[in-house]
C-alpha cells in the first residue's frame, strides 16, 4: 500500500512539474503575460529599465523571452538576457550612446505603469479573435509579442506588436497597437 501512495505522489509531482507554473508554459493571455512580468520583476527588479522586450513562442520549447535591461539607466550599461528552457542566460553587455544633454532613462521603458505585459497579453487575445473573425484563420498561434520602443525616446511612437500565424503554418499576420491598446494596423 505504501508503494502505491509513493507511486501516486510521484505521478502527481511529475504532473505538477511538467504542467508547471513556469514562464515557459504561460499562455499568451493577459494573465499569462502578467506572470511573465512578475518573473521579470523577480529577476531584474520591479524598477528595471528596458530598451527591448520580446516574447517568442516556439512549439517544442514554449515561451522564450529576450530582454535588454538595466537597473541603473544612467550607467549606460545594459545586459542582453534570454530566458529559454527554464533558465536565464546573459548573451551580451551593451553600452548605450545617447545625445549629449539627455537622460538615458528617456530612451528606456519600465513595466507596470503605462506599459505592461498584461496589456500585451490582452492584445494577443484581441488579435487572435480579430484574425479568426476577419480572415477566417482558426486557432491562430503566437509567434512574437513585443514592445517596440523607439530609438529617439519618443514615448508617443512606442507600440505593442503581435505576430500571429495559422496553427499549421503559413502567412503570418502582424498587429500594431498604441500604448493605450488602440488598434493601429494589421499587415501580412
């Protein structure tokens, strides 16, 4: 009887690990991307500054996150980090060059205020619905979700970008939204 209990606990534990709450398996929804944002805050700090942030979905791997981030924007030093297969790795150090008389933070964004991954996840959901209704593409899947922050630091030009593709491959569709979540355009 003890053996069956241990076997049952082992199967249950394995199920929790494989279904896991890790960011690899978070769905492309407002709630799922909110969990990814929490992981970023844990890894880099709630007050981290970013110049690039991308969430890519690959069938065999799950979510892969690429971020260029710093905790001290005025140092002009950033790190390029990638999360894949359950681990963070730093791939490069980046030194920013900014125009004289400007602040580095003006060329970066932070999460949790006007820009959030929860909002981006909600826009993925909205884009999937729009693609299904307008182009009759059933079950579109996420390819890339990104925050596009302009090199000139003009917050008005920042955009959310969602790239979807049909479940079995084919033409990809890009959706662009402003920071308020208002639809700008779609192209393919």
